[in-house]
């Protein structure tokens, strides 16, 4: 097993109850479920930040489309 660190989190009672029910239904511990959720969250945030970086780079390099052109294209696609 890979080395781990402990992290404490405070959640609402409703969230805690939901987590406990899910743990029981899946046969996993609440700790395992939270660890999996954190791993997924980190992956999503990493992808989100990467997408922002791409957008900012495109903006700096002039790869942008003005609002009117985007709206016109969306209207054109709706008419199909």
C-alpha cells in the first residue's frame, strides 16, 4: 500500500449521513469513499486549470472569435 497522510474534513450532517449510507451500500469505508472523491476532484481541477491555460494562451496569441460571429454561427446551426 502506498504511504498515506491523514486529512480531516468537516461536512454537514446530511452529507455525513449520505456518505455513511453509500459506504454501507458499497461495502467500502467512508475513508475510502472520501479518498476516491478527492482523487477525482483533483483530476477534474487539474483538467479545468489546463483548459483555462489553453484558453489564455489562445487569447494571447490572437486565436479568438468575436461575440457577434459566435452568435451568428450558433443561430446558423440551429436552423439546420
